[in-house]
């Protein structure tokens, strides 16, 4: 059983930055990958970025070169640094955690945090 809590969402200007944090609490479940999906109004949920406990990262094409993901394995935390943000980054961002060494498939999800990019 895993519980995840996201924080750091809010309002950013176009070209600005935000940093999201995710903290996972687990009992017996081994977390070997953490990452982020997002869902914009009227669109399907899509993969953003993920990282394994060994440090292997994967990014969606839409965020490559702009976003970075990092993790702290000892504390079961993951971070999403969002730079050079644009309007289509506006979405609810969901943190996920999984037992497999796969960056984009997760077993548990957080409640989500709203990110809005607007001038």
C-alpha cells in the first residue's frame, strides 16, 4: 500500500518555472519508479516524466529540454522541475509510484496538483 502527496502547484508566467514535489509513504511495497502524468481540460491523461530508483529517466517529447525529474530514494520523494513553461503545460499533475523498473507505468497515484500557466 502506497500513499502519495503532491505539492508545489500554482500559477506561473509563460517562460517561468515551477517545482513540484511528491512524497510517498509505503508499507512493504517496494518503490522502484516514480514519475508524473498530467491531464489538461478536455484532453486525455498523458505521461510527462519518470525515473527509476537506479536513476534512469524518461521524458515525453513535449517537455524534453524544458523539464527535469529527480528523486531521493531514501525518502521516497520525486521532484519535477518545470522550466520555460508555456500555456499548454496547464494541467493537473499527478505523481505516480510503481514496483517495476519502468518509468511510465505506476501502481499508485496521488490526488494531483493544479498547474496554470497564464500571463
